[in-house]
């Protein structure tokens, strides 16, 4: 079968389109919407207010593989004033979840430090869920020089 | 990979009602599942997905880890101690292995 010029052009156009979709199929980074959805799942649909929780992360992280992150929630950690859990999400990581911390009265204070990976410059969000159901959040932008999620 | 080795730092003594700081570190690659090997094949995810700390059998602190936690996961957190006893730390791997460590504390 001989290809006419028109068919040949059509074929190559298809091939280009295919290659383009192939590229797009590579896991892209999650969008802030994904992170937002995760937060909503965590809070049970409540929009978190700002305050009570303080998130600490460096302004500039040279190496995205180990970015120190810590948080602290104002709470007496006793009686009704108890923090149930704290979730950390990174908006532009391939998967936004970073970690979820669960506290009890024996925790003494609702604070923790860990190290996380960041793929690129992005917002890091910490959401605290109190025992009484109220939710609070804090947000920090971290500039990342070298991404930390491999490639 | 060598078996993950937990390292824990807990004060040896405290006064009743004190809030102490605990630091833990465990050697683990925390393979995120996002990386690819030389042939372009994805390296399967293998991380520690849960960390718990108990004091005399009561839960103190717990964390669900996601692949965004760095290799050799480090945690620093607090605990309130009212009596002498032992802290038990456990790390649960994706493959089901459990690594644990214990530290005693004396309350005066």
C-alpha cells in the first residue's frame, strides 16, 4: 500500500499527539486542589481557621530531601482542651500527604518535629484537629533549590 | 539493606508531672515509590508507615507516615510522665516487619 501525502501527514500528527499524551502520563505533581481535598477529608468538610497552630519550616531549603519541619499547637492537653491530631500536607509534591500525628493526654504538649521531602518550591500546610471538632491551620512557603522526590 | 536500627533518646530521670522531650531516629531508606532505576522501571515503594510510642502500655504519640517523610525518619515529640516506667517505640514497615525499642525512665 502506498501512502498518499495526506495520509502520511495524518499518521505523523497522530504519532506526535500520542507522544504528547505519553509525556503527560508521567506522574505530575499534585495540585493545590488535591491538597485541599485531603484537608477536607481530614477535617470532615470544615474549613480550618487560622491560629492556635504554628508551623515552622525553613524559608529556603537547599536540599529537598530532608527539610526540617515542626509544629506546635496551643493547648493545655488536658480535659476538653485536647488536640486530637495534626496533619501536614505539601501542596506540590507528587502525593500531598506528608504525615499525620495523633496525640493523647500523655503527650503533654501537641508539638513534634520531623524531616520531610519536598519536590519543589511550594506551600506546606499544617492542620490541627481539636478534640471538640474545631480545626486550625498554618501555612508556610518553602523555597526548594534541589527537589527531593527523585526522577 | 541492613536491618533498620532504631535509636532513641529519653531522659533517664524526671520529676512527676514533667513534660519530657523524646527524640527517635531509625535507619531506613523510605523508598518513596516515585523514583526510577537505571532502566527506567519504578522502584517499588517501601516505607515505614506507622510509628507509635507507648508508656506502660498506654498510647502517648502516634504518627502515620507518608512517602514524603525523609529517609531515616526522625521524630521529636513530648511526653508527660507521672510515674516510673518504660517507653515502648514501634515502627511498622510496609512489608509488615515491626522494629521496636524500649527505654526506661525513673520518676522521682
